[in-house]
């Protein structure tokens, strides 16, 4: 059974930091952004990561 963990860093961290790494490693991440422009950038970065994680790699199998 997989344990769900959430990583939260209660400072203004920008998306490239703790939440990004947490999600990339299969965990949940949470951040608080100071400015709307930071939030918009964080959203773009996390959406891009979500897209990247949805693309199968050469090593995911499936090809015989």
C-alpha cells in the first residue's frame, strides 16, 4: 500500500522549489505565493510538469 505524503513549505518558494520536487517524486506539494504573477508562473511550471509526467518514457514498457 502506498502512503500519501504532502510536503508544505510555509514560505514564498516559487514553483521551482519544494512543491515541484515533491510532485516530480510522486508526492503532493503545496505552496503559497506572494504575488499573482508568482502564482501564474507557478501554475505554468506545474502544468508543464503534469504534462511531462503524463508522457510515457522509453523505459515505461509497452513496446515489444
